C-alpha cells in the first residue's frame, strides 16, 4: 500500500515488504517441509531392512516435529494438529519386548 503525500510524492507503508517477507517465509516452509516429507517417505519404505530400528522412528519423529513447529509459528493450526498426531503415534510405537521405540520420550 502506498500513501500519496502532497503532489506526486508517495511513501510506502511497509506492507508490501512485509507481504513479500511472508511469501518468502512460506516458500521456505514449503521447501523444507517437502524435504522432510521426502525423507520420511524414504524411511517408511525401509522397515523391512531395519526392523525395530528406533533411530529410524526418531528421525521420522523429528521430521514431523520440525514441520509442526513451523506450522505453529506460521499459524497453520490444522496442519499443526495433524503433525502433532503423527508425533503422538510415533511416540506410542513399541518394540516386540514392549519398550518404547522412542526411549528418549519416556
């Protein structure tokens, strides 16, 4: 938005640069989220090769955690809630012996 001040002089209210910054932040979020979800997809396809691998689940957890945190920062409440549920699901996974796959979350 521009304000016209006496004659032909115009000044910016700063809203254009804020809008551009917001668009850049959202674009960065989309790129980072796509990278995280691509990593999750690769790791989900590996369980037969790595049965009971807590590190794999931990990596998947942190990918969702990163997306969730950024969603919270950007005000994307619905996506934040979905990724929070993914965290909860991963946190509830157990090995055959009954111990948590994500021991550090206990």
